[in-house]
C-alpha cells in the first residue's frame, strides 16, 4: 500500500470520525434539553407536593380533638 493510499484512508477515517462526533454532539444537546425539561417538571412537582402537604397539615390542625370519653373503648 502506497503512502498516498494510506493518507487517503486516514483522511476518510478522520472525516467519518468528525461526522460521528457532530452526530454525538447533536444527540447530546437533545438529551440535555430533555433532561432540563425533566428537571423543571420534577421541581414543579416538588413544589406542588409541598403545597399539598401544607394544606393537609392545615386541615389536620383544624380538626377538633376528640374528648377523653371518645377515646375510651
């Protein structure tokens, strides 16, 4: 195999690697966007859960306490 053929093969391999690298970068950017959206959803759900817990605590705190007679079997 001549030096020219080897250089040509190497050039083709480098070009394929560069194309693959660009594809991986695009896929990574899409996955990062998806992850960011998931993180935003998670944070929103955490806030909603916290608000729901606070409302439940307020409801429970507003319930009347049972009298001692009601606690007797």
